[in-house]
C-alpha cells in the first residue's frame, strides 16, 4: 500500500493531461448540468432590472467583444436577447468592436427565429462604427446621423423600430457586453452619467472586479461576470419556460467544476505521496 501511495507522486504527466482533457470534454459532450443556486447579487440585479422594464420598451444592446471572449460573453448575449424578446422589448443593437457586429447578429437572429420576432420591427443591428466614447457622445444628440443605415445598408428612417428613437435618452436602458475598452466604462461615463440612462453590463470574469464599484454607486444596475454570470442568467431566463433553448454557459460551468475537482484531487494525491515518501526516508534513517 505504501509503495502504491509513493508512486502516486510520479504519475506520468501524459496521464494527467488525458484525465484533465476528459474532465472538460465529457461534461460538454453530454451537456452535463449541475444545479445553479441563484441568490442576491449582480446577476440577479441585472435580470430584475430587465424584468422591471415595461413591455414595449426599447433597449440599446451593445456587443463590445470579439471571438477571443466569445465563450463567456456570447451565452450572455443569447440569454439577454431571449429575456428581452420574450418581454416584447425592442432591441436596437450596435458594436463598438468590429467583430461584435457579426457575433451580435448571430445571437439576435437565432433568438428571433425561435420566438417568431421580426427584424426592423422587433430588433435591428445598426452595425459598427469607430470612435468609442466620442461616438457615444455624438449618439447622445442624434443617433441617425451616426448610423444613417444599418448593418445591411438599409436606411434607418424606413424602419418602424426607429420611429421614436432619435437620441440616447429615448432608450429605456443600455446594456453593454464588454471585453475591454471601449465598453462598459465608456457607456457609463458618456451615456449613463451624462443622460441619466440605466446602464447594465456583462463582462469577462477577469475584468468583473473593476466594475463592482460601479454597482455600489448605482452607475450599473446589474452585472454578469464571466461564465458564472452567463450561467446564472441562463438559469433565470429558463424559469417557468417550457422547451427553453439549450445554452452553453450551464454545461460550461459543469465542465469547469469537474476540472477543478480533478485538479484538487491531483493536489491531494500529490501531497499524500510526498508525505508518505518523506516518512519512509525518515524511518530509513
């Protein structure tokens, strides 16, 4: 038994790599789902803020990320679109990052098709423009001068969804799914503080702590942080909904949890092996 315990410390690293790979792949392949307890916090605040909007409201949804952060932020975009469209809230979307346009379009089309929503009536993607904070300030006075046409080159003046939307203050809320700058800070400083518009957001796990002060000051009404925030939101959006579309954040959290358990197991086994070997050397002396 002691020999076996000692050998645990010299396991071939290739075996460790294989076990870790299986710990991630299998939960994803079988769409494993672990219970997610939703308590008070930034994720629920974000969900509640959207739920409090009257039906028929209009929300500006900004896709400020690229494919490198897609695993964390794209599930948020899909769940957010599901909640908004289910409540008959109109979505005017744009992107402060070039690749955010196509990622946002993909999320909006998939959700609108499943719910029977119509482009230009229930949602529109205005596209990408460079400028960051300067662009937001210009939109504060006249959106249609900044975005005269949408992502597909169609005139915004001919879209029913844009009939009563001329400036940022015409929106009931602005939500930024942000991977960096420009993103949440720009929307808070240039739109929320300037025009007194509620701002919500979603971000990567590594950048979430920097936005917690915004929650404390009320500059953000809610925040989804990383894959955990996306899984929380997926869970809340599915409550009471029959045949809710499958998300990717919930199984992603399961894979992450299993991988963490495997890492902890290897750490424990390594320490047991080390202590056993140290005890044997002490006894030999």
